[in-house]
C-alpha cells in the first residue's frame, strides 16, 4: 500500500510537501506536473493529493495526504534520499523553487 519501501520497521507517516517561490502560472503548472509524477513514481499517487495554491507572484504547489497516513517500511533510510531527489528535480526545473517537507509521525497524534 502506498510508498511501502522494503526493509525496516513499518511506520505510518502523513506526507506534506510544499514547493514555493513560484513566480508565474508556467512555473506552477510545471511543478504540479513534476510533483504528480514523483508521487506516481513512489506509489503515493492514490493517497497523496497534489494541488496548486496562491495568487500573483506568490504561487506554490502542495502534496498532502490530509488526515490519512501512509505505511512506510524503511522510512528513515528512504526519506533523506527522496528529499534530495525531489529537491534536485524541482530546482533543476525552477532554480529559485523552495521545497519544504513535513512528515507527520503517527505517534505525534
């Protein structure tokens, strides 16, 4: 189910990613396409909703699992590589993009 990464202890994690600093509709649409593709590549697309937010020169794209938690196995090994990969791909597409991650651990609720 979801982003089940093989190996390690399984944990339930809420996924929240924000890509901000986008200056126009072209950058926002491109980043939405990228984030949607990455969620699909990591088998999170059925559980994480990608949306565009903001107006004018204050645009962002969000990936959010809402109140739903995804089951990850080996999350603590997977997350740093995922963050590095997504940040690199986002800044390659839009050099001034800022990527923020919010992982919500089940034991925090």
